[in-house]
């Protein structure tokens, strides 16, 4: 099973996001259009061997995973939940692909299982969203979050740091948006260039500059300081396979990037929420005790 996106099939645009090559977030031995069960079998075997995991969160990741009818989506989601060892779902999608009936479906499932709804914002700047061919603006994201939170769904947002037309201050300001919307989780990605994308052509023509590792690490630490300390950080940097990565080279070394961020936090004697708390905001405790121990596949 494989979804598409409304900025690929002509509904709002064609070509997809300029940085997107689906191979960058798909298992190297993945066979397209195989069933959910077949994908889970392969993924569970790999994760079990590597991490000794016995329980799993089924991750609907590639493209837009709510871009179909509620009836078709429910069939796919429930097929995943029926797989042995699956104790939850993570559903990644775009904010403009969450009609009310689809949100009602996801909300109902969240009462049956552990569930995260992942929304790709990537940037809060509308000019950036236009430049990358997202096909939606910030208002669509805010609307989707508010409707999802109104149904008590856990919302995780994807954000890319390093777009060439954004200032450091604009990137850091996104933390205030997430705090205000009471986002539950966050996945941070550094802008990186993948083969066979529009972004690759721009990069090779010298039209964009990428962060050095030190620049990215410093920005992430600044960003974390401003976030609600109860927000769960699901990811600190983006990575993909060496074979399809154009730049930066440092993004391939995920562990090295994580270690550099940890070291920078220690050297500064700082932490997530340091500036958030200094601004006098009250933070509500989140119950994370129900998070199952396992691995997303």
C-alpha cells in the first residue's frame, strides 16, 4: 500500500515538495504496494533482530497517510492494529488532508489504542511553504491542530530548520507557536539535500547554503530552551541513507549530531524549557506513563 499527496497528483500542485524523495524515509528493501501486513512482517523482523523488541508502533510514514476515504483508511489502520505485537499507531499526514470524518475516525481509534497524529508543518513562514511547493499555508496547520486537540489527540509536528530564506529569529519564533498551540511532540529536521529532487538542482547551482553542524547544533539548543519542557522531542535531526544523500555529509552521522547537541546543552548548562520557564509561563504535566515500550516500524 502506498499513498500519494495532493501536491503531487495535481489537486493543489504537482511535483511534491522540492526536498522530497520518498526513498529518503523508506526502508531500503521496501517493496512498494505490498500489503500493510507484509510491510509489518518485514519491519517487525528487522526491529526485533536489532532491538529485541516485542511490541511495536505501526508507523504510517511515507507521503500523506490520511489522503483517502475514511472507509479505506480504517481498513488499513485496523489491519496494522491486528498485527501481532502492534500496540499503537503513528499516522503522518499534511494539515490540509484532515477532513472532519477522517479526524473522527482517528479520534475513535485513539480511544482504542496508543496513537500519535503527526503533522508536517516544516515552516511557519508562508513564503517558505510556497517556495517548497507545500500547497498549504500556516492557517491550514493551525486549523488542523486546533481540531485535533479539540478531540484530545496527541499531536506531533515536523519542523525543518535551515531554509535559506529564513532568519534565525524567524526559525526560533516557531517555538512560540508550538507553545501556544500546546503541541504534544516535535520532530526536528535539518534541511538536507537528497538525490533526484528539485532541491538538489538548486544546491548544485549554488543557490542555497546549508548549515554547518555547529550552526545547526547551536540553533537546536536555542530552540529547545524556548519550548515547553513537557513537549516530547521525538527527533533532533534528519537523516537518510548515504547512497542518496547529497549534503550535508554530517547529517548522515545521526549519533554524532545527537552527541553534539547533548554536549552543547551540558557546556551551556541549559535544558529544554529554560527560557520558557523564565518567562513565567505555567506548564501542565502530561501523562506519558501510558507510552508503550517498543519500536516504531
